[in-house]
C-alpha cells in the first residue's frame, strides 16, 4: 500500500488540490502491472485485490483503474497483487566471466601468508620428490623401460652453508617441457592430483594411494627462504633436459634447454635454492638433517644428506733434530717411529631416515623390543614405555596409530593441563604434519599419552599445518581416546600390581582431572581410580574392590576428604562407621573431592560425604531418636541461642560414639576440607564470596556423652551460668578443629584452653599458701619458706589394723 507522509498530507490540505492527491496516492493501473509482468520471461501474474483508502477532497480521475466507490467522504479502490504462473516471456541471456588473478599478488600471498613456519619448505619439497618417485614406481609396472637407467630410487639433499645454496635431487619421473609449464607455471595445479584423477578414470585408484600432494602450491614454499629457484628436470619420456627458473618477486619465469653436460641427469629432478640472506642458516648440513628427521623421517624412499664425517687415523710424525742426534749417539737403543692420532675430515652421503614406520606393519609382526626402540627414537626417551597399543581403524575414518604410556611423568609435572604437550605426532601419508594440538586429537587430561597417528584423508588447510575441525576429526578423537583407556585398563588388570601403582603415582592426577572435564567418559575413568581407605591404608583400592567389600546392609560408597591420612584416620565422623565396620575412602589429594563429586555415582552406588548432614547409615531407631530429641530439645535451643549465627541449627547426632560433638557441613555447601582449600586459594581474600559458598554449619551433639549430659542438666537448672556458657563456646571451637574447619580466632581459642587448664591444674602439684600472724606484726608464710610448716602437713600412711 502506498504510504502518505505527514508532509504530503499537509500539502494536500493546504492546497485542496485533487491533482496532488492523485499524484501521491494513485493506484497502479492494470496496464502498468502488465508491463511489469512482461519483464519475467517465464512468469505471468494473476491479480487479486485488497481495499485501500485515500482522502476525498475533489473529484478523482480514475481512468486506468477500477471504478472507485465513495463512502463517508473516502474513496475505496482496489490494490492489485500478483502470483506467478507460466509465461512465454524470456530474459536476455547472461554473460559468464572467469575469475582473474593478479599473479604477483597471488605469489606474495602464498609466500608470506600461507605458511606460518618457514622450515616447512623442506617438507613440501621432499613430499614432491617422494611423489615423483611413487609415480615412476607405479608407471614402471606397465612401462618397465622407464627404469632402464638403473638409478636407485632415492632423494639426496646437499647444502653449502658458505654460499647459501641447497640442492634437492630425486631420481623420480621427471618433467617434460610442457609438464614444467603445466605444473610449475600454473599456480594451484597439482600434478599429483591430476595423476590421481587419471588413475580414478582408469578405475585403478586403489593401485597407489601413497601420493602426498593435493593442493598444487607446495613447490612455491621454496620462495619462503629463497630469492631464486632453479629446477632442472629430465623425463624418461623426453630426450632433452629442461631448466625452469623463477624468482620470488617476479611475475614471470623462464624455461630453457640444459646444455651443460656436467649438469645432465640420467632421470629425475634437481631443485637448486638460492637462499635469502636472512635464511642462510637453513643451509647448514646439521639443520637440514634435523628437519628431515622431524618432518620426513618416515617417507617411503631413502633420504640422503651430505654430511661432514671424520676418520681416525695414526700418522707418522717427523722427529725433532735434537732428539734424532741424541738417539744417534745412543746406538744401543732401538729406533722407533713416532706416530700421533688425527681425525681426517671428509664429506659423504648419510642415510637420514633410518627409522621405519612400524605402524604400517601388522601388530603380530612387531616385537616388544621394536616398539620400545621406536618409542625411544621418536620421542627421545631413555626408558621403555609401560604399555603400548598398535591398531588400525577402518570404516568411515581410516587411520593407523601407535600409542604409548610413558614410564615416568615429565619432570616438574608442569604439563598436567598443558594444552600443547607435543606428545601426539600427526602424519598424513607418512609425512609429519604437526604435533601442536590443543585438544583436537586428545583431551588435555590425556596429554601424557604419546604416539603417532597416520591417515590418508584428514581435512587439512592448504599449508598442511592446521587440522581443520570436522566430523572426521571428532570421530578420530573418540576412537583414540577409547583405545587409550583400553590400554590403561590393561595395565590395571595386569598380574603385576606394581605396574599400575607406578602408573597411578605418575598419572593419577590426570585421570582425576578427566572426572571433572570429561563427563562422557566417566564410565571409562571410574574403574581406573584408586584411593586409600580406613581398612586399607597401605594399598590403594579400586571402586570395584570397594563394592566387593561392602556390607550387605551398606547402600552407598562413603568417603571423607582430609589433608592427610592421619587426619582422616582420627576424624570423629568415622566413629559410627568404624563401629559398623563400614569401609570409608580417604580422599587426601586436593583434587580427589572434586573428582568424586563430579562422578556422583558408580554402578548405581552413590558417593556420600560422611562430613555432611543427613547421613543415613541404614540403622535408624526412630523410637530412640524421638526420645533423645524430646529430652535434649531444650538443650539444643539453649546451645543455638548461645552460638547464634555461627551455626544454622543444633541437632542430636547419630554418627558419634566417643566424641561429645561435631560440626557437619550443609548438604549443598563446601565440606570442611574444601572450605580449607578455598581459603588457601585466591578467594581467601574475598570474604563475601567465601561466606556465601561455605554454606550452613550444623552443630551435632552426642546425647550419650557425659559432657552433653552435664550441659543438659545446666540448661534445665541454671541456663545463665557463665561456666556452662563458656563450656559451650569451648566445645564449639574444639569441634571446629576436630571436624576439619579452621577456627575463626585461634588466639581466643588458645586463651579459653589456657583458662580451662588453669582451673583444672590449680593446687594440683603445689602446696597451698597460708599466713601466720604474730602479736605485733603480720608475717606471710609459704609452703616453700618453712620446712617445719611443710612437715606439719605430712601424714604418713599406716596399714589397716595397726596403730602408729
């Protein structure tokens, strides 16, 4: 509907002109609508109508529209709308254009923005060389003549640190002149991908799945460190050798025929990198060797690097003339040749990738010694692993992996939650991709697991440095985690119990963190947990062993958190449970309580903290409890009045045996141990948050203890007695400490104890003082100042039936 602005309406009212109104609010005519419909080549329009209104100030010319009806000073007309149907009208044909790219800018992006680490250039170039060798090996099956040159299939890397030149030579398939143009002159065209497509078209894609390249930009990583790259290639399909040459900042390249006979190759490709001034450090042979071992250790073909070596030799030394003259005078002595040991330096090829990818073999073919040796070399360890798991997964995700459990935790134990432990090495077709993961393949609490993962179809970014988030990665993570837990469970079920005790000592905290972070795997983590108990303080028990030891009338799994085994052993909360011979777990590690709290239950048995209220031991005597509550109701109110806001309530306890009282935490609040830990943390200075989180405290009294009975009598006979009130205060402070809480005012508590000790010990080991008054003066006497006075107080014992 056409809308009239306020300014337009005011203009109409001022001018009272019908022409203005017609210009503002005229409806569309059918001819206008038909004209619009004609713009669609396949659709025509059917018209429906709705009422619209306009002010009536004058006669309106309604030609071209349906006749308007006047009603109450307003015109009512039709508003036309359209729905689509088939039409014979047509649109003009659209022109198509191809995307264009500025080559120099594209090269700049590849060199400076695609890769985050310069050293990956060697990985990319070695991968290209490996693909060339793989192609030759595959094609030679149908064309044996390609191998007539009798050159070994290998890769050789030579570095000249003085001139800053690196040469990479492979004896692969090589390239013709046209292939140099297609593969190196066309950015993002992968020769490997093109080769795989040809295999797929010939229905032989499964014949070779070890080819690495896929994006067509790996070659250009050479310009990360090079000003100029020269590629000399000889294909067995061509009689000539051609040289491709390009520079980093250039938008063009050149190809020429090789005429220097000394540089001719029997077959394959030679890359010569002229390094930038800032990157000449890559030309050191030691660094080349390190990069090959890191990234390309498991490439299928041997990789040789040009290394300096030393040969120890014994050589003759010319004698000193003076010594020779002396020896000549002494003719009797036998003349001996003098020699010295020297190290003769020379250069030679050295095989760099000696370690073989044992994960490609079936587990039955690999011995334990081979696993241990592979583990030590790959992860620079000196101890054998506790356990290993070698497996292959098939189906939606296919990958091979070997996982290890180290013998000891890292020194300092700083990486319990280190997101980047570099313990999982990811390979794609045996080429190292990354070991820098933050939970993509393993959760953080399992960061101590070491291993390798090799897959052929992982989703990587173009630089092959980042593992992209995808459903495949999530499935892979689940399977790796499952295998890791199976491996740890195997250790726990070993006949040698010391193996798992050693594992738990080093990595138990990691699994406890898993209880907090990984709720999906609680069922796998729980059987692996170990704790001490009141019935087993020397040897840790599993949850399954605890359930086996449970009494028939016991319903729950009981635990108490404390700062040490001694504190837990002497806790008043244990009195009733020890009497009933119920087993109680001792949680003495700061993280134990939080881990168990997140588990909540195990095999339908709930975890119950015996330091919290509403403890049900399954032996309630309702008549006896009712009798105690009635008898001590007044005492509970009296104690609550004295303690005030320090406690939420005072109740008769069913958990005490020998202690007069105890302070229990609220059901949903912090336990005494957790409150102590929180005070030690940063929250300790935030008293408001601490008071809010610590929850309510319940003061429970033992109605069968003599102290409580005496206080019960005091509450009835003399509730305002100051000694009785001070006894309540002292009971509360003492119960705080015995229950695991921290006294609010330790100095005040010490004063109360000293005062009580003074009353209890007064005149117990010392004689009382007295005064002797003379006729004219008063003289003070003490038991220690007069021997006669002391002796007068001594009464010697006599035997019964005798007289002294």
